[in-house]
């Protein structure tokens, strides 16, 4: 039963990644693209966690924490660039 739930979760998060990719390609402005990229990071974290549950190992949980930290820093950097024109003052 858990394998069916994991496959449904893989499909849902994969579909979410495709929708975010679509928003990045046709987004009307930069803020939509930044938001879609941040949502893609969240979907990748969820996919890694589901894959870690499926494999039964904790390595993927640690990798998801690293991706979360990098995703947060990149989102802040993109937003600062859009608002101010530079990242480092």
C-alpha cells in the first residue's frame, strides 16, 4: 500500500515540477519566474524525501536539507537583484 502512495506522490510532485517549468518559460515578468523557481526547489525537496522513504535511507533527507539552504539563499539573492539591481552592496 505504501508503494502505491509513493508512486502517486512521485507523479504529483513531477507534475508540479512541469507546471513550474511552464511558468518559468512563459512567465510575464521576473517575479513570476522567481516564485516558480522557488516552488521548483520545494518540489525537488519533496521528491528527494519521497525517494528517501522509498529507498529506506537517510542520505536523501540530508541532501534535501542542503538543497533547502541553497534554494533559500538563491531566492533571496534573486529578489535582491530584482529590487536593487545588485546583490552585494
